[in-house]
């Protein structure tokens, strides 16, 4: 077990070092078994954080992301948090003024993460395979840049579907309604 943990830590360190040394605009820490965002990364990357535009933390074991993460990587344009255990986002997410796409699919959201509605640059939100039943229709309708909202495989009820569709000027992706079984 310790050997596997050591290998995971080494893999994260290699990926961070590659990003810093090559001054790339992406940090890919997907599939690293992270339970939290490692604090040491903030220090290791401080010289390049302004240039990071894409981060993937997909398929880890994250239960939350911190306000420090959001404020450190303030220039993000794409954030992939798919396949974690997230159920809410920090309020500071609203400070990501350049964020165009966020992937929150396969997490544990029960409600639409409302801070996202105030990010004016946001074009794509992926919330596929969560536990969302209701949507803030008026908030969504006011998101001028939003082009696509994926809510497939969420238990969105028929009344929500009827209310939301006419209000939103973007692509709203929902799973087909399942027929109600006859008694």
C-alpha cells in the first residue's frame, strides 16, 4: 500500500514539475487518487499559476475544492472536476472571471451550484450524472454566455423540464423521460 501511495505522490510531482519546467498552460492531475488538492503544489507552482488556463482533477477522490485553489488559479478557462465526490463549490468560484467551461459530471451535487450563475464568461457546464432535481430557471436564463448545460442522468422532474425549456436560450441536455409505469 505504501509503495502505491509513493508512486501516486511521485506521479503528481512529475506532472507538476512538467507543467512548471515547460511553462505549459495546463495541469493534468486526473486519476491521481487525490483526496485533497496537495498544499505543496501551491508553492511549487507559484511562478506559473497566472499562466495556468486548464486544470483537470478528474477521477480523483475530492470531496471539496478550497477557496485557496480558486484564488490561486484565478486565470482558469477550463476546469475538469468530473468523477469526484463534490456536492458544493466554494463561493470564491465566482472570482474565476475567465472560466468558460466547467465539468462537474459524476459528482454528488443535489442542487445546481448557484455561484456558477454569476460567472459571466461561462459557456459550458457539464453536470451529467449528479443528483439534481430542480433548477434555478431565472438564474440560468440570465447567463448570457452560456451555450450548453448538460444535465443528463439527473432526476430532473417533468415540471422542471416544462418550466426551464422556454426560458433558456442555450442547449439544455436532459435524459429522455422514463415512462410512468401503469398501476
